């Protein structure tokens, strides 16, 4: 996000000494995208950022393997069946279960009530949507308090951890339910929303004042820790052939040691309630709902809104073939008009793969004529390479959705 911020202690000029009170220096780290050719930030550490005292394999709790969607089928995946009511002990990092994935993007789901380990995704940026509940997210840039409806964009290699608010505390009735979109690239606002200098333009459905940066800097002593405490950081990365693996680094000091930072690369939060929907006289295509993009995928959200105002308009989507993409819709809230009668409800995912023509359920097309408002909330990911089923997706596939347009099989 090319929107400059500065927090904490900084020298007047970059790449010059920032002195400690005892006359020593803080250690400058450039955290940058695409080598030295894109957005970056400078962080000033108390300790050496490259110092590690141990490295061990991280054995994932849940499989990261995927299986092809073959035979080619549209699918209904019931995410709320993944975690039993009252089940406890999962955290928002190691407890994630892989629902769908390909070489560009992976979608996981977790219900969490335990603190996560310190974590860093070395593969790509993460876009985590908070379906329910709340959490404090502590990062080397500072902290966030995220709640229902928040997206949190976490740049690749940002060390952070998730501290869920336990259900019943602070007025939150449900545990943290998080929908994690993990890229193999950076995730950012769509380029068409940005000026050539990176400012969000007037036609964009949100602007910079809607984005929340981290509160910080956040240091070890701010959370009651000793700065010299050896600390484990879980790192997700790839090895030859593209296999996803993990390593647990041990650092000789606590990772919250950044006394100041500035630049245009940092985590930020955006709440879906601040998205201003674009509507028209007739049905508008999905790109008007776009909120973020990565390499070979886009993220859209469908929010409560007024719909088409042509006297003969058909507000639900027309039938369409995903020639170049798979469409993954996560139904969060409301009453999704186009899917009535399909069994899809809150917590469902529909997968409509490329090569399959899809659209409204029987009767929804005709019944939408004359409707003026939609009360729906959904997060959609469109990919430009086929998605495969993760272990969680295979477990919660209802096995019936493909036949719902003909009334069953």
C-alpha cells in the first residue's frame, strides 16, 4: 500500500545511525517487495534481525496437500461443520484447515480461542477476514484490535501473532472465526483504483481514511515480556517443487524489538462496512465488488446494497461461464437471493469451477424481478488457475450441490 507512515524513533535521514541512549546503534532493516523495486519500509531493531540460535522443522497440524476437483463439479462446502461447538484449544495459525488451494492462493478456515505462536508467512501476503469474534494481533510494526467484518492485510515475512478474545469476554458472543486467504504474491488494492502515484482514486469504493494502520511501535516490555527472552517464530515457506513446509526459528531475543519504522509497506485493516458498493441501472458484474487483488486472483465482497433500478432489470446474476477462472464465494451473512433453495447458508462456500456454466438457483432469476435491495454479505475469491480441494474442503463437501439446478439426483 503506497501510503507513507512513520512511527516511533527514526534518524532524520535514512541509512544513517540511530543512536541508543548508551551511544550504541539500533539496527536498520529494509523490508521491501520485488527486491529493491517496489514498496518498502525501514525498521530499526534493538537486536540483529538475522540472528537465530536454532531451526527445527514445523510439523503442520493439518495436511497442506490438495486433490484435483475431478470429475469437474460445482461444490458446496459447509465450513461451520469443521469445528465442533465448544471445541477449544485451536489457535489462528496452527489451527487453520486448508479448504481450497492452488499455486497462487490458498484458503483456510479456523475457529480459534487460544493464542497463536509468533508467525511469519515467507510465501506471500495474507488477507484474513474476521467472520465472527475479535482478536488482538501483535506485529513488529505495532498492534491491531480486529473485530467482525475486518480484513487484515499482513505483508509477506511480517512477524506477528493472534490473541483471540474468548467467547463471552468483552461482549463478544462467539469465538474468533477467521477466513484466511494466503497468497503466493503480494495482496493490494486493484490497480484500476489507484493513481499512477498510488493514491486511491475517486471511483474507488474506499479510500485511505478507511484503512487502519498498526498502533505502535510495540516492544516486548509493552506486553510484559523480557526483551532478552529467546522466542520461537513459526515460518511457513516453500521448498523445491513448490511443496509448502514450515520451520521453527528460535531467536535469542523477543521479536518485538522495533523502536521505530517508516515507509509504505506495513499491515493494515479495513472493515467491510466501509466498502461503498457501486450499483447501476442493470446488473453490475463482479469487478465492481472488488476490494483486493494478488497475482492470478482477486478478492471481492458483496455487501448490503440497493440494486438495479431499470424497470425490467433482473437483479440476480445472469447465468455465466467462468471461462478463465474458478469462483469461490464465502457466505457470511444475510439472505443470498441467487442461492435460495440450494442449501447454502451462513458459513457456506460455493465453488463454481472454470468450464461450468453457473448462475441462480431455479426460480431465483424470475423472482428477483422488482427487488430493490439485497441484504447479503459475502467474500468472493476468483482465481485464474483451477482450485483444488484441501483436506478440510474434502471433509465438508455436501455432495449434493452439483445437482441442485435439476432438483437433486
